[in-house]
């Protein structure tokens, strides 16, 4: 809901922004006598004629950088993993002793089961050589090492109720098994699938006239704003079966092309649904990571947009 | 007192503060730490080891695993936030500040500063032009609980403290009454409850438990109220005793908890104004509801 409010507010802001962009566009083409009348600083803003408006609007294009944000955390590198392990070991060593009496009522069945599941520490006996040092036990805890708390599993009572092979998928007692990080789409290298490369940001690119680019659309009518054009254009090439969220009506990048045409890029995220290409509009489409974009794009085009493409 | 505006004023103490014994514990000697003689006895030596060294007895490991929310912030939220909070052709804006006394008169010593000009009593922060260097981040989260039954039964702070420790996995500190309120039988120094300040992994764990497990289970929850916020980027929300039951740590052995108390959660951000803080927090699956008031100074 707050996002709606913000969208409205940003919409107002864009009115201001697009006008300032528009006026810089217009001043380069309109005779100097008209330019002074356009200037708001002198307090007399004169609306441009429909012809002037259409001419300047035809020189603006709304590009769209549509991304699918990472779904899972990035892969941990071996060095990071060993560092995390070391820190975890230290943390567990410094932890307080598990307050058993708080969680299990004395003499209850639950306490009995918990006690049975625990591994007893080695007792200190005089005259015995201990390879790992003399045990230092306080309240049933070996104080020199981390405390291993074993939680008695409910599955052990009836193994069939909690089977991991998914026999009873509706059972609340079933064991939670994580899905693999490498999906079917990764194995088959299906670039049209949104379920590939789960730990990376994927970008939608389309192929038109044998060139791979981010989608780009012209402004329609006299009042359509950049982000509105981007949202409308996306539905025209990819159908209405997706939910997208436009991050801001402020463009994130600009490419000044040939013939004084400027292409402003609007940033957006796909939240649900699928992009289903409409064949009459585009030749092909793909969801790619940053490295893959570099291979597909023209060198100059990639280098201009490289700063706004996420590394991860 | 020394080196300030009112340097000429006579200090009515026997020894000047600058003449007390000081020591530098780190090289290079760029600042000095004041010490007392008993600090120098051998049993105090461990305190000289920095807290972030594993040698120190106060050391606690901080980076024990990957931080899911931090990764999300770095990969997605930060760049979006820069775009959303960007304002075209914006300039730095100074906030309203309290006004110090000039120091012309000796009576100005220790006189409290005047409130800011206008009808606002609280000073506001300066708003700087948004760049990638000053993006709002969540600095810390405070969870606090007041229990008014502590006035009559002082031991009631114990379940409050244990509850906070359970849901945040951090040791809480006690809160004391600041002044006497005779109609409530409250005296200065009485224990009123407990609070815990979270940062790092403990903070992000708490926020994700809140946004993924607790708040979705509360039937009446529509979102954090848009009226919440202290005007300088800190947003707070409240949970009732019934809401606390949804925390998995409490739910696992719910029968143990005879009495639970509600709590206030304050999310401290580095944003200068509340709307920027709301934009950041809404990126962490914490929705907002109601009409949002945009301050005129934004």
C-alpha cells in the first residue's frame, strides 16, 4: 500500500522530471524566440503546439530492464565456508549450557526421551590418561568443548509417518527436504525459463531484426509517461500473464542514439507469471545473467548499460 | 568544559579534567584513555585485549553464517533504493537545530539550549543529496517490553527477560523507571521491564522471523501503520501478548508460558526522513498500511 502512495508521489515527481527533460529536448529544435516563452523561470510557461510535442516525443524511447531477482542465496566459496565453520565452532563453544529444566518438566516423558537421546560426557577418573585432556564437567556439560544437544526425533516412533520419500505429502510430521539449487532448466540450459540460475539476477532480452537488446518502445499519445510506455509495451510483446513491479518512474540509464533519439531505461522486476513471447512482435527472447548478456549484446551497447546490471 | 565556547568561564573544581592520568593502549597515540590506579593491577590485563580478538574473554563470533537479508540488500534493495529515493536537481537541506546560548554571561553555563525556531520542539536531521554512499541501511533493532505489574511484584521482570531472550537469542538488559509517579506507586529506579538491542546476524534473523512467520500468522495484521515513525528514520511497531505466541521459540513449548507480555519493536535506520526508511523496510517483506504523510522538508 505504501508502494502505491510512493508510486503516486513519484508519478508527480516524474511530471516534473519529464518536463525538464522535455524542455532540454525542445530547446535544441525550436527557434530561440519560442525558447524564451517555454522557460518557466521567466514565469510564463506556454504549452507547445501539438506538432512540436509530437516531434519531440518521437525522439524519446522507453527502454525496459526487466529482471528476476535472486531466489536463493549465492553459492558460498570454500574459503568463506571454512571461515563460517570456524566461527560457528567458536560460537557453540561459548554458548550457555542448554537449560534443560526450562524446556522439559522434571519427571515427564519428554524429559526422559531427551535424556536418552543425549551423549554422556566422559567422566574424570584419577590415574587415567586422557588423550584430549582431563575432562572438566559442570552440570553434565563438558566445558572445554561445544555442547552437542541432540533433539529426539518424533519420526523414530513411527518411521512410516515421517518418510522422506514423499509417500504422505500432506502429513505435517514429514521431514522437510530442501529442493536442489540446480534445477531442470539449468540442466537443459533452457534460457526461456525463469527457474534457471536461482542465485543470480536474470534479465529479459529480446531479439528483433537479428539483434539482441533490452525491450524498447515508443511513446504513444500526448501524455504517456516513460514507465507507462514500458509497462504497456511489455504486455504487447509478452502477453498479460505476468505481474511486474516498476521500481521507479525515474529512468536508470540513458542511451543517446543516432539522430538525436534518446532511449531512457526504466527498471522493473518480474514478481509472478511468465513472459510468453508474441511471435509477430519479436523473433526470440531469453532470461540471461550478466556474463551471458555480454556475449549477446553489441560491445558498445553493453558497455553503456554495464553499470546498471547486477553482478550477482 | 575545556576548549569549548565558554572557555573563559571559571570551572569550580579543584583539578582540571585534562590533568587526570591518561594512557594510550593502541599505536599510534592518537587518543588517550583515562584510567584509575586500580586499572593497572595484573588481573585487569585481559581487559586490554580488544573485544574483537578471539583472545579476549569478551569475544563473541559475529559472522557465523551467510546473511540472507544482507545478501538481498546488497544484490537487490540497494540499487532499487537509490533509484526510488533519487530526486532530480536536489540540494542539501539543513534541518532545524536547537540554539545554543552565546556564552556572553556566566549564567549561560549549563543552561539548556533553546528549542529550534518555529513550532517544532524536536531538532531535525540534515537531508543530504542521495548518492550510492549514503543509502539508508538498517542500523539496529530494539525490542523492549514494559510490564506494569512489576510495580507491585518486582520479580515479574524475570519472565519478561526470558521471553525477550527466547525470541531474539540475545541477552536483554533491564529497564528502570526514570522518575517518581506517585499515582502509579512508581518510584525512580524500579525495574519496569527489559530491552534488547540487536545488530548483525541476530537482527536479520529476528527481522526474517518477524516477516516470514510471525506477522503473516496475525489475522488482524494489515501492515505497519504509516503514521509510525519518529521523524528521523526510525520506525516502530507493537506486538501484543497473543502475537508473541506465534514466534516458533515460544510456540514450541507454549504450555510453559503462563504469562506473556507484548513488546515494542523499533527499527533504527540511517534514513534522514521516515518515507525513505519505510521504502527500505518495505523491501524486507514488511508492508505498510494507511495514508502516508510526506514531510514538507523532503
